[in-house]
C-alpha cells in the first residue's frame, strides 16, 4: 500500500521511559520533515475532535550499540535524512540544549540511542539490517 516505510530503531538497553521518550521525539522529526504522512483529524461519535495521526504504519525496532552505529552510518551513506537522539540528550531540558550537546559529536563518536527514518521500503530494510522487532 505504501512505497515508503517508517522505522524507529532504539538501542536495546534503554529503560522503558527512555524508549517511549525517544520514540516520541524521533517521530516529531519525521512528521516535521514529511508532513504528508499526517492524515485528517479524528472525530468520535459524540463529535469530539482529536489530533490527526500518521496515515502510515510505523515499525519500532531494537538494536545493540554496534548495530545502532551501523544503522546511523548506512543512513548517512545513503543520504537519508533521519531523526537522531544521542545519549547525552537525556541530560538536557529543552531544544536549544539538545542541539548544543548534539553538535559536540560526530557520527563516529555519537552514542546513538535512537534513529528514525522514512524512505523507500527496500532502502529502509537495508539501512535497518540487523535490528529486530522491539519487545
């Protein structure tokens, strides 16, 4: 049904709250870059209005540190713009601080805890190779 795939890959040693937090942040980046994935608002039978959601399924995967680095590298090699969350961002409290700490690292030394991307299905599958379904 869709030519593209959305995948979120999380480092497998995160606490439950961290997995949820990182997934939420990463998906805002995907929605911001690809606003066409957002559908129409929802309305229940009583007429209450709810926010629109993604029209496309999102898979959430898990990977160890080495695989996270490989996924990050593959995304960069294929020129796929991704959402990225690094470990040091857990210690910040707002967007400007997140961007400041993010800028201190390069791909080779970033401690990636989460990455989200949207691209053609085959490309996403190649980039996320080695990651497994999140439990």
